[in-house]
C-alpha cells in the first residue's frame, strides 16, 4: 500500500537520525573521556616531575645574602674583574640558587593547613614556581656570555609572570574564612613566604640591573650613598601626586623633615622609596580626611573653608649602628582593638590609601 510504504520510509529516516545523534553523543562523550584521561595523565606526570625536582633541590640550604655582599660581588670595575666575568659569575650563582629557593617555597605551600594547599589560587602559585625551576634547570650552567644573556632574559620573563603571586595569595586568603586562632597559625608561614619572596626578587632584580649601564656610586640596585632626606622628599612627592590624582579635591598637608638630614647609607634605594611612599599615602589621605571641612575664622571675622592642615613630620635619627625614620601625622589613628590585626597578613584594608606598613604584603613589584 503506498501509504504504508511512505510511513515505513519516514520511520526509517527518523530512526537513522536518532542513531546518528546517538553516535554523535557517544562520540562526544568518548572524546571528553579521552581528553580527561590525557589531562589526568599529564597532571600525574607533572606531579611526578615536581616531586623529583623537590627531592633534588629542596633539601639544599639557601645561601643568605647581605646588601654588602651583593654590592661587593657586583663591582666589576675592581682589579682583575670586568663586566663579562662578573655577569657570568652572577648568572652561575642564580642558576644554582634559584631552583633551591623555589623548591623550598613550593614545599611550604604544599603543607599549608585548612585545605589551602588544594586552593586553585595556591596551585597557580605552585605552578609558577615549578615552571621557573624547569626553565632554569632545562639549560646547562652558563659558561659563556651568550648563555649568560639567555638566562638573564629568562629571568626577566619570570619576574614579569611572578608579579601576580601576591594577588593569587590574597585571593586564597581573602574573606572571613579563618578563625582568630587559625590566622595566628598561618602568620609564621606568611611572614616567611613574603620575606623570602622579596629576597628572591631582590637577588634576581639585582642580577638583571648589573647588566645595565652602571651609574656612578651604584652597583646594581644598590646605591652606595643613599641620602635618606632625598628619598623622603621624593617619596612624598610621588605620594602627593597619586593622592591628588585619585582625589582631585584633596588638600596635601605640608611636610617637615628634621634630624640627620645629611646622613646616607648603602641601601636599595627603590625599596626605601617604596615603603615611604606607601606610608605617605596613608598619612596624606588620613590627615585630609580627618580634618576635612573643619571651619575656621579669619582676622576679618569671615569663615574660611577649613583650617590649615597640620603638617606631617618626618624625623631622621642617625645612630652608631642604625638609622631610624619616624613619620608622624595627625590623621586620627585607629582604635586599640584593631592594633593586633594591623600586623597580620590576613587584614585587608578597605581603602587603597589605608595601607599596610608590612613590606611583605604590599611590595608586589
């Protein structure tokens, strides 16, 4: 019957479509399973390589470095030394030292409590350090100027990638996830982690800077005669410009610098400037915010917009063994209840100008 034949044809077509869809679905599921299996195999292989690297480099002690050692080592104009031999020696040191330091930081991250070691942000940090070890160890120890330059270029790329580590750590630790006791338990690790990170980046940035044209009185990052008062004034100018940019109506409080104005020290000037700039951010903004809008009366009896802001006072005191820099402002301060939390790495300020003084967290460059 013609109608029966037509019905059978439609049925077979529908059946064929269903079969093709079923095969496509099964094929898609098979591909997903195969992809997942490959990713799992690659992940397991990478973990095995990481364990091997940690076993090889983790037990070795890191070499402590002082500013004086870094300065003396980098003086390639000393008798019997030149720029090429100094850079090559620095590259060889970095090639041996960096895998050790990265391995130790990974080991600390992998034993974090409260499930933090499995946090995706922490895993990204581990992966960054792991990649760095592989990049450094994949090439032999530099023995020529060409190999030294290749290592230096790899280190520059690594420093750029590692800029986000502080952001990753903050992402893993942000929020009210931890009790007061848990925060206290994490504090020693965070102190060690951020201090070690600064030390590592200083070592690498100093090595890179040695490859640039030398400035008189400087070796790498280090200024042999860093004048404290000049750094204070430069940092205040930078902080003033930043505050004015973010708050067009903000009035900058005056600054006075007193004490040992002529003293100088061998130091990493950029670090000191960074710290002071962050502190001045806080002082300038807090002083303006606290005193903003207070009315005052002129000699003619007219009401002016506001009283003059109290000055921010900086005292530089040079002792026999150290130099102290005190920054004093009248920005209102904070309650005693907040004092303990201000010195923990799990306290995050609400305002970008209410900054932490601890260099370990804020120094992300």
